C-alpha cells in the first residue's frame, strides 16, 4: 500500500547522517531538534503553535483534556473513521455522538451534525478523511452559534488546503480550536516510529497543551494539572525535519497517481472514483473506490491473488464495534456508514510509483469487471 523503502532510498544519506548526529548528541527526548521541528511545522502551517507528542491518538486525547471536557459531555464525530477518534472520547468518560458522512467524500454530513447538537454538546471532531478537508466553514459557523470547540482530526490530511468563500485559504488543522495529526510511518508526513502533534493559535491553550503532554508540568517539577507522558523523541523529529520540505512534492506525486486512477477507471461503471470537493485540495492519503457491493469482496481477493495490495478502510462502522457497545447509537441514522463499509476499497497510494505498476493495477481491475459482468 505504501513504499517506505523507496521513499527512504531517496533521502537515505540525509536520514543516516542526522540519525548518527542525534545518537552522538545523546539528546533523545525533547532535544533542540524537536523544538526546531515544531517551529518549522508551525511556519509551514502558518499557525502560531505546534506541540509535538507521542502519537496521533495522544494528540486527540490531550486536545480534549486541554479543553477541560468533563465526563458526560457530548462530543460529536463521525461513525466512519479510524477507532482512535472515538477511543479517546470513551477513555475520558465523555459521550461520543456519532453522525453519518457524505456518501461520496466520506467526510462529516453537515445536516446530520446540526441535528446531533444538544445542550450537552461541548465539542465537534471533524475527521478530514483520506486526504481532503471536511466543510470547515460550515462547521465553524455551527460551532460559533452553539459555543462549541472544534478539534480537527487531520491525521490523514496534513498539508491539505481549505479554501474559504472569501478567497482566503488555510491548512487543514489550523481552522478549528485545535488541530491534531499523526506521524505514523505510513502517513503523508511519516516518521520512522510513532509521533503526533497538536496545533493552535491560542497562546494560553498552547501553554496548557504543552504542559499536559509533559506530565502536567508548567516548569520542571511544578505540576499545575493532570497530564500524560507523550513526547516526540528526537530521532523521529530529525526524520520529520528532512521530510517536511518534501511534503508538498509528496502530495503532488500522490495527486498524479490519483489522476492516473481517475482516468483509468472513468468508463468502469461498477466503481466510483473519489469525489474531490471544491473547497479543499486533496492530498490522497488513501485513494478509495466505491465498488458495487456485489463485487467488492471478490475484487479485494482478486487483487490480492494478483499480488496487488489493497485494503478496506473501514470494514465495520464504529457504532457496530464491540468496544463501544455500552454507548447508545441510533443505527438508523448511520446508514451511509453501514453502506460504505460494504463498498469501499482503497488502492495502493504512495510517492514512488512507476508507470508500469499503475498500469498493472488498473489493467487487473478493468479485467476483473470484464470477466465478472
């Protein structure tokens, strides 16, 4: 699904040298390199503060802790996403309110979001799924009306641009109260281990978040609040500093792959290629097809049989997962998520493709439908 070895080969000398420098320095936790990476990422995103942490899941949890959400507070997010988005809501004894997504973009359905708000609602967590932004202008209007915090889950969309109606733009994760991301190795900006970050333009909130990720310390051995131990180690920051200047070129390479797939499948009636919303760029963390339910699982296996990686993100909606059975969800309002779990199929998507590889993938998919219809 991703070619991390091919990507590493192109930056091997830089990576090897900087890792040696970190090891030689013996500054492995919260070193100067971590602070430099935070500043460089903040400059790229045009946001005042970046607070690095141990992983993307921690980033979501720390964001909710920083907003002082209390047990029983309702947090609205989507049913069709990776478990981490909802997992931290449950861990903090908050109440997850799951809403459906748009059937073509996979991002939060604004109509369903409006319907889900109650007096107990305290925050919205839009997930910028697969690489493009949710409708943040509409979300922020709703949040302002109801005095709600917005935590952007941008683990799959770092580098994506959101275009406002007035012609301005902002990077994914810099529009809401707090943005969060993951540097898991397969992400568009991936480390060589775990890592994550939070973004905000609020000075006081940034101070609080930075304290929470470091045991709640305001200064050494002064604990102002309950915190966690979630820090980006220096080796990961060193790798991310090398990759950050390449992030836009990585996005361009992914977009070119997506363009190839779009063109290759334009006449294939049994699949739909990803819709690209006009108010956002798409950095294609995943290229996700919609496949006729009758054929999805057969195509999935056919591709595996022909040594073509592919994946189903996600095979079971969160409201049907055993881990969340103690929460009350209205399944009848989550029909899109249920349908998507039976029809989505993600193809290989990365920055190191050769044309022959893409042609092989496309030809096999087209041949499958020729032979099965």
